[in-house]
């Protein structure tokens, strides 16, 4: 049993930490991608990075803020721009604010790790680090976030609160993986180039998800789009695959309610169980039958529905109405 | 580590280009906590003085940076809203601890117990028979006109008959070193988390300094607080559910609310987490509604329940006062304690002690003038530039005039304010507050301090040794509030007298 508001904060803390890491991977890999391209392609792509923004679904907020769509503005938007939650700073800041409201639930080490990471990220020295060479910068960001995940795993009570963090983390990760696979938003339009050149894009996706060597070990072959999609969607042992994430999410839901697999007691369990079955009992060909873009679109809707259902079940049950109010309308002086 | 370097003055000659930081320290004729005069150190400070005096300014700077980083990493900060960068600052922490020998503390403790006992008797009395008013000891109008007097609670019996459970009483020392009561904070006194954090930080940065002293611990405060909250549960319910009610994350004391909840192992709730049904209070949880029995509320009366008090309050819980009246929930502090820490009522506390306990106050008040009394009014108006003027119901150093440090325009403004609403103002002579050495710009300088001990009134009265020593870090300033450029120090109460 825990406060709904607390469960909400833990869930979002989990999501935002995961999101920050994924954005760091995405920006980093796309910056690297350019280095592997012939110069005419590299130049063209460096001027138009809008696809990366679109993949994250942040077209509108980007266009409100920036005119140019080149690598620098998009990187700035996705790394340091604190005015929206889909930048690294914005995500980490949101994760930290959520952590701050549940400090009594998480451990001191968790809080200090997230707090230190944030304070470093907004410091001048982080900015200088980035300008000196972005690779090291991204390594540091990823390490800081992975350390947080590790601390959470090893010091926090694996009780209800922990499950809400896991729900957020796995849902966010599944969502990010499905977005990366959406070919509408590739930087390199596969239609515009030779198959050999297009491979770079698929390689980049593998790198974004830390799956390059995993792929090689599993398939020991050239990079093929279908196999990449299979690994990232259906491999139940690969921790960034959608199936793995949904399995973990489903397990968390069942530990929360005590309902056995194969049955459900609320809408969140129903939806996650269905998606899990669909993934478990499909081949990659089945799944991508309508085309990869359409399939990923559908999956994002399904993931979104699961997220809403979790809210409905645990955070804002309709049985008692919730009046969300701004935190401070009138202040009181301190004694 | 510099700690080991500084430990061995005999091995080899350490070059000391910089003068020892205590050299040239001046007391400026104030009562100094560490020094009897510029040559003599008080005996209970001598070991601390020696140890700190041995460190170079660089070593001290390094310790200070460690302390600052520790506060920053723990997020013990407040946000500066003037820029958009979300800059966060820590409340300044001074490295030199304040020391109170056992004998002095015993005196303070006895005085505080006496005072809170009288204040609670007073509150019971004015919400029941009002004998103290009938007997003319306190003129009735001061209660009737008090902004925080809650008429609605006349005749209401609070659990265990305790009104003020948690009290922060501010003490100062005058030029003779006598402890005087400056004010009582009987609503939601804050700052106790700093007492605990300051201790922990000082232990981290100066671990060895504690070895030579028997310093009484303070870490048990949350435990004592929890015992008290359980003790006041409705109908003496065993194992009650306790929660801390906070205005939310944007409140400047949020860290403290969360800290106390964490240390006690209870839920921290915002108004929107609570719901009242049939005069019972519940938390909204992932398993539906769960009953709450005791609320340590860090929200003032005015904001507690929009159905009863300020209707525009977004912080409160609609219906919680009804549940309180019905006896289904206990609140700490009780509703209506604000009348006891009104700065005008403060004037009458020595009389309360005499009236209810037939004792003389162990800790005297600072001499005080009431603007609503004819003779006092004249005195105040004639002497404004010399006096400190305070509004009766303000807190946090707001609504205050320090005559000697104010411009003519400020004095004129207060003259008008007092004329318009005499009931709302008191005046006190500008005290020569005691000073304590602080580490400032590479050297030690004297700064004015006060002391806020935290008094818990439950099954018995318990006071954690010491309290929060606040420092006016600005040179010459007398205002110690954190909102006005104040800092704080660790405060040691010794097991013995040296």
C-alpha cells in the first residue's frame, strides 16, 4: 500500500531516467553516424536532423523554439534545453523533481546519485566537456544514469515502490525501442540510397540500443533489417527488446496485484497480457506484415494505452475523484 | 588528507606563511561565546579553539567546501527564483560549533519546560473558562483581538489536553550573557532538520574534533517526535497511522517535512492526498483509501481547511477540521495555538507563569513595550530609532524594524503603521546580542547569534540537547532568519561543564 501520488512520482521517475539515457544514446549514435557516411550524404544529413526530433514526437515544441533543423540545433534541443521533458536535462530534471517528492521512499544513495548527476549536467563543466568531444560527454551521462539504475536495483526494497519504478522504466524503454525502429524517422532515407549505404542506418539503430555485438553473436551475419527488427522486438532475452520489456512490465503488474499470469484483474493487466501474448506468438513477419512504420505506430498506441491503464488502476482510480491542483496557490511564511 | 597533516605539529617545521586564523580576533565589547576577552578563551572552548586555530585558512576552506558539497548533494537547498536557470543555493553553514556546557543547558531546559507548561495551561484556559482574563491578569481585548484566536474552538477538548506539541522558542543572550526569550514559535516551527544535518555534516568534515568532547547526541529527535505523535492518537488508539502534512515541494521547508517523514518512517502527504469521508480522514493509496489517525501538519491554521478557514487555500484538506472536531483525527500542533505565540501575548508569558504555576520565570523575556498601551506607545514613538519593532503576527523576520539599522524613511513608515494599528506592534530595545566566532573570508570574525531549541510536549516534555544556532552572517547584522541572509551552526551541549 502506498500513496497514489507517491506511486505516480516513482513511476515517472523511472520513466524519465530511462528516457534521459535513451536520448543520450540516440543523439550520440546519430552524431557518430555522420562520421561513417560519404561526405555528400553527411553534409546533407547534418543540415537536416528533424527526423530525430520527429522520432521522439517533439516536432511541435521544437518548431516553437528553433528555425534551423541542423545537427547543432537539434542536439542543443535534445541535450541542454530544459524547457521541455524530451531533452536530457529536461528528463533528468523531471526525474529529480519526482525523486525529491518521494525522498522518504527511495534511499539516500539513489537521491544523491540523481541529484549529483543533475547538478553536474547543468554545470559549466558539463557543457565544456560536451564541447571538447561529445563522445566522452555521452559516456558520462550514460554511466551516471546506469549507476542510478544499479543503485536502485541493489539497495532499494523490492516492494511496491520499486515495482512502480520498474513499470515506468520498462514502458519507456519499450516505447523508445519502437520509436527507433520506425523507418519514417530514419536520418538516412533508405529509399534514397544504395542498400550498402542504408545499412549504416540499421547499424546505428543497433548501436543506439547497445545491440551491435549482441546481433553479431546471435546472427553472425550481415546486418539485415528483418533481423534487426526481430532482435529489438521479439528477443525475450535482450533487455532492450520490446518483448523483454513487456514481459517485465507484466510481471511487475502481477506482483502488484497478486494475480497469476494468463488472467487479469484490471485493464492494465489485460492490455499488457494481450500485448505480451501477441509478441510471444508472432514471428517478425507476422508482426511487420502491415509494414514496419504501421506496425510501430500501432505498438506505440498499445504502449500508450497500457500507460493510461496503469494510471487508471493505481494512480487516479475513478472511484474517488482526484482534484489535481497547482502545488502552491497561496504561500505561508515560515516560522 | 589534510587531517593527518595538521595532526603532527612536532614532526618537522611546517611553514606557516599565513597567520593563524584567530589572530587579531576582536570581540568589540560584545558578549562573545568563545572568548572572555580578546586574550582569554572560555575553558569549555579551549580545546576547540586550539584545534581550529591550528588549521590554515586553506585547510579551513577545504573543510568548508566539503560541507557545502555535502549539503548540495543531499539537496538541502532552496531555489533562487529570480533567474530561470533553477539555481539552487544552500543555507550557509558555519564550521565553528557553538558550545553550551551542561550547567547552562540545565538552566535553559528548566526554563523551557516551565514556559511550555504555562503556555499549554494558558491555551486550555482561554479556550475554556478564561480564568486568566476574568481575573484581569491579561486584558481580555488582547485575546479577543488576536488574529490567531480561534473562537470556533471554545470549549473544545484537544487530545491529552495538549495544545502546543512542538515549540521552537528563540533565545538570545544579552551583553552579560544572560539567556532571554525572544519569542515563541508555537504553530509550525521549522529548522530542526538543520540541527540533525549540521551535526552529521560537522562529523563528516571534522571527525576528530568530537573525540575530545563529550557532546550529547541529537539524532533521536525523530524518534521522540514519533512517540509524541503516537501518544496523542484519538481515543488512545494503539499503533495509529501517522502522516506529515506538507504544503508541497515548493515550500521552502519541504526538505524538512520530507526529512522528518523519512526519519520517522511515516507517509508525507499533501492536501490532495487526503480525503475526508464521514468525518474520517483517509489517504488515497494504490490500494484505495486508508485511514489516517494523527497528522503532523506543517500547514498553518489559515490554510488547513478551505471549508472552515481561508476558502482560497489550495493546500488544505476540505473537511479535516470537521474530523478533528469529531475526535477522529489528532493534529499537532492543535488548532488555535497561534494566539500563544502572538508577539503581544509574549509580553504576558511571565504573568502566565506566575498565574498558573506560581513561579518566577526561569528564562526572562526581553523588555517589551506594547504600542497599544498609552505610556508604552509614547515611549515607542519617542524612541523609534533606538528600538526593534515587530508586527504581532508575522514570522521569518518580516514586518520588522531594526531602528539603529534603518533609514529615516523606514522609520517613518513604521511610525505610520504603528499609529494605524497599535495592537499589532510591540517594541524592544535593540539588544547587544552575543557573538560567536565564524569562519569568514579566511579568518575568524564575530557574528551575532541566537538559539532555537525544539521542545516536544507529549507524555513528558523532551528537548533535544541544544537546538539550532542561527547566525547573522552579514557583518553587524542582528537578523538571523534564513530568509534574511542568516546561516547556522552545529550546537553542542556537553555532558559536563568542560
